[in-house]
C-alpha cells in the first residue's frame, strides 16, 4: 500500500527586518517631467491609543504582525500634467481601498480566495473610476490615464494586479519570469498570431495601450506566484526600463544582486546609458536568504 505523500509545514514568513525593499524613479534623459509614481509599503493591524490611565503602553501590542507587502508602479500616459495626475490618483486610490478592506486579507490563499482576488480587481476599478471622475472635473473631460502594476505579497503568495504595460517580474533560481502580460495592441496581435514578438519590439503598436486606468477600457488581470522560497526577487517597473533593457539583461542583473538598492540603481544606470527616452521607475523586493 502506497504511503501518503509527505506534507511539509509552511515555513514562517520573513520578519520585517528580513525584507530588502527599495524603489527609485527618474525622469530619464528626454522628458522634462516625471509622470511615474511608485509606492512601497507594508500593511499591519494597528491599535491607536487616544487615552488611557496606563502610565506605560509598551506592554500593549500597538502594531500587529505584517499582513501584506505592497509594491506599486503607475506610469502616467501622455507626458503632460494629465498623466501625472492620473498616476498620482491611481496610487492614492488603490492604497486607500486596501486600507479600508482589511478583512479581505485573511481570505488570501484560502478556500475563500475569490473574495481576495475580487477585492484586488475592485481596487483597480475604483482607481479607474476616480481618475475618470477627476478627468471630467479638473480637465474638462480630456482623457487622462495611467498604467498600474501592483505586487502584493500575502505570505506565501505574490498576487499581481495588472492594467497597462508596466511589468512585474519574478526571479528565482537563475530564471526570470514575466508575471504580467502587456496590455498593448502589439501583444494582442502576438496572441492572435498576427505579429511575432521579434517584430513587435520595433512596432509602433508596442506601446499603444489596449487597457489603462482612466482610458476607455480598464481590464485588471490578476496573477499569483508562490514565493515561499527565500532569495527570490520581485521587480515591478515602468516601460521606461524595458524599452532599453532586455529581459536577459534584467535576469543577469538579478543574478548579481547585492541588495535591492544596488539592483535598482544598476538597472536605472543601464537604461539611462541607452538613452533614457522615458521616465524610469523600478521597485524591487525580496526576503533575505
């Protein structure tokens, strides 16, 4: 009789001091302003004491264990104040939605996971609504739009929300994986077999978005990656990096990582050396091995 497969216990999540997180943004060498935004944050339950007879509140746990780690990049579309405002609003809106939806975090990775992924999708849709509303009020109905790529680690899973063509990568054991799918007209033609990836790289359709926050269509896509193995790298970036730096070069840089700051700065320097034709934003995170 065959024995039951061994069920290995889930390793403990990394402590806060075992997280190596860094983000950087740069206008590039051509643009006069920076339309990109990024956000790195951790989510914790917290007690806010407004009054007490206790002389010392140190015995009270004021901040609970980390529930999630969030890595966000938003790339404003259009190179104008409209794009900058769109990326700013999307970043604020998504963060506020997550803060107000604390109960959904506990559904991640469980039988009720659909509740969590539905909340992630709704966070992106809420950002879309807010940008559309602000466009009507502030910019007299002119379209303003932004990409949105958000990596959310709820141990032991990385969930990724994708709208547009900013990207999320995961690097593990020497292999780089693009977690997101570019929402561009070129990628849609590749999916239909009408265009090869090689030709798409130089196609004018390669950076024409088929979905964006604030545009006519915003179609959030949700992905999930198991990140329980220590040493893996999650990298979220705007297309200002990937216009100039190939996946092979990103993988090589990840393999040489010293820390997240060194990796982000090395990739930024490479993109700038190649011309820096767009704003460049890179966010990197890993659990120390």
